[in-house]
């Protein structure tokens, strides 16, 4: 029929409203009818249904004398959708290409079913009508999902009460986020937002190129009647995804590059350790390895929602994994030991090394938030340096049994004293070592060693002063050549201008235990520095004997008490210009070497010795 016929139908709706007096219903905008109310200009059947207007069998004019039993015009029975799925269950499959950002901000900011009245070419009936029956809703759902699934966006949009809004949203979804395949399956009746409207659930199963798993989620369709009486989907953003609301954006986005999270040597996480929080981010991926950028379907924006929700990860971001040499169990003990000794605000640090490999097994420091003094600090290490002075003296012809008197005071010409009061003229070099006699080492050093000898032995045999690459930035030891006898005297007992840290002094203990310098490392794939010389075997043997005597009979006997097996230790007490002395301690037990320092901690056997012994008890084996 002609356009005139369609206008006649609108006139009949007008008469129906005027005669009946019932309130009009415009979609879900809550407006009420009144005398003289007419449908808005341009509101009419969707274009793909215009052909029905030319089919005389498709419409039956209203008879204004039929009373209250009048019905809205109906589609021709020859065009009616026939339900063929038992129980109202339906399924459809789609293969759609493309992937990218899906932004439905413009499409979803339309108020939707809970907002204002429909506008433009929307097709909800103006006259009050009964809601679609459950059977009609199931048929409409099947038709809508079938059209959407086969990529017929125009047809799917035309089966909604907001065809233009639906067309924009579905088109953007298909073009920008469209999966490789899409399966839409009915799941039965559901709870509608508006109780009078029938609702049906459906499941979405989307598959993407390069992603083995499918993205599955459930959503709901609710149904109203269009102006020509057809059951149609009430369009709202949640048709696409249940969490999509006005103002929110659904998109496929690149995920931030994963940060490599190194593990300990057994693959255990290290994130929880306070002393490693600044270390782990500095661990670079292995040479040639790169992080993989991931991508995910995300939901972002909108008031009341989270900043960004990941709905489905298409490709996870990944970073190369790095196993460090650290041991999580020993790291925990080191953290606790340092925490205890720094409880009064004293800065402290500790490093544990495996002598047979040079692997760093633990490192801890306090206070947190400052620089890592365990590997980057620099301060005089006190009498722990007497290990290297002893090595130089032994190589200069002095034996452990050589008498080296321990005077109460000696001069270089500066006056030097000992912690232990009195004169001990019969002390040997081993006695001076175990009792930490400053004057004996100063006198014999000035007698037997040339300026710079200490630095040469430290560099060539103990690897100190080489450029170490442990896996993160660290500070090398500095042992300046003395400019006079006072500076030389200070260097023989680890004071003056010498700068060291727990990492370096733990390595000294490890070199004595194994007899060979092995540069400490946090990861085994780094290139290690090699000492140009080697500690003579007889010197290493004598040093072990002297450190053992110190651990069992000398200044280190208290903290080392109860430790069995191969043990050795050396204390260090550093004057701090009128303030409390700094406490140093180095030791080994079996294949574990430890160095600890506590600023203002007093004598070496106290604060630092207690911390080191805790770690040796936990990890050392005789």
C-alpha cells in the first residue's frame, strides 16, 4: 500500500488516544498521554518492514466501533517469526574479523531504558499495549541474536527499540573489538529490570586469534513492543556486556610491560623482603631476552566504577624470569638479624656469601628507604682488615708463631692504643690476631711492609678494588696508598682512609675459607672479575688457623659459642670521632661466610657479632 495508508494508521492511533483517554507509553520515559497528544514526526516502522505496508493481507484497519477489545496493528502472519527451538533455547555462531579499541562512549551515553524518552527514529509504540508474551520474546531473541551473530548489524539494530543507537554500538564492537568467532546461546528466562517486561538470558563465547582460551560471559535481553506492535529488544549498553554502562568504555588495550620479578635460587618469590625492594627492580632481563607486551579487553571510565577492569586477557604480558643466587630462608634470617641490631636507630647491614661459588645468599640493611649500605656503603672496616694485613705479613716471612709483642701504646709517630689494656711482650702474631692487638700489627707492619703492599695484596689475592659486576650497582673497596707512617699505621688496622662494606668483607672471609677469590654475584650469568694473583695455599691455611683461634679463644668466642664444624671469625671495632664505636664482624662456618656492621654498635663481638652468628647458625654447616 502507499504511504497514505501508513498515515491512516497513525490517525487511528491518534483517535485511539483521544477516545480512550488512557495514558500513552513512550518506551520507558515515563511520560503520560493527554488530549491532543500525537506521535512525534518521523516516528514510524523500521525501513525493512515498509514492504508490509504494501501487502493488504498484512494489515487490518481498526474498527472504531469495536470498543475496548481493539488491538494494535499486527504483522502479517505470513511474515511472523516461527519458534523452532524447544524450550525457547537458541544458538548462533558468527565469525567476525578485526581487533582493536572499542569505544562506545557516544553510543551508550543515551539514557537507555532507565533514562528519558526515545528520540529520532526510535520505534517503541506510543499507545499502551500489552507486553510481549514469553513466546514472542523468545522468537525475537532468536532473531536478534542470529542477526548479530552473522554480522548483520542493520538487521540486529532494527530488532531493537533504538535502532540508530544500537547500530552505532554494534558496528563499533564488530569493527574494533570483533573476535575471530562469536557464539551466542540462549540460557532461558531471566529477571528483567522492569517486572512487566519479559527477559531472556544469553551467553557470549568469543574467540580471538592467537588466544587459546575463549572469553565467555552472560548478559540479558528484555523486550518491549515497537510502534507497529512487534516484540523488540529494549536497547541498553549492557546488551553488549553486563558491566557496560553509560560513560564507560570497553576496549582492547595493550597491557603494561611486565616487570621481571626475580626469584631466589629455588624459584621462590623475594618481593616481601624489605631490603630487596630497591634491588629487584634493578635486575635486568638476561642478555637478548625481552618483555612481551600483552593485550586485554578492558572496561574503564565512568563514575562509581574502578579506574580500569580487565574483562579478559587476550595475551598476558610476560617478562623473562631471572633466578638470583639469594636464598629466601637465609634472607629472612638476615632481615631479622639486621632489624634487631638497628632497633635503636643504628644503621646496619649484613651480607652472606657461599665461598665455594661466590654466590650471594643474603643481603640486608637498615634503615629502609636509604641507600643499600650492604653493597654500596663505604666506611673503615676496623680490625677485620687485619686478615689482609696478616696475609701480607705471612708472605713477608712472618709466621703465626713469630713473637710480635703487644704493647699498651706504640707510636707512628701518632700514639696508638688497644682495647685490651696492658703490655703482652710474649704475644705471637696469632695471639695479636685473636686478641685484636693494634700495636703489634702497627709495629710489625711498619717494620716488614712497604707502602702500598697492603693494597696490592688486597687487590691481587682478595679481589678488592677490582670492578665488580654483581648484577646490580655496588661500590668497590678503596685502599689508598699511604702518604706517611701515620696513614700506613691506620691502614694496617682498618682505619683511616680505607672504605669497605659488608659485601667486600664477606668476600674476604669467603676467600680465606676456600683459599680462592671468587667474585660475589647476585646472578650467575654476569661476567665476574678475576683476581690477577692467588692467595698462597700455606698463607690461606695459616689464616684459617688464626681465624679459628679467634672464634674459639679470642674476641669472637662469645657470639661464635655453640657453633660446630669449620669455623673462623674476626672482630672489628672502629673509632668514630668521639661517638660510639662502629661494630664489625666477619666469620665463616663451613660453606657460608658472613660480614656484618652496625654503626654505633660498640665492640665487634657485640652488635655485629650477634647478627652474623644468627645467620651462621641458620645456614652454616660444619
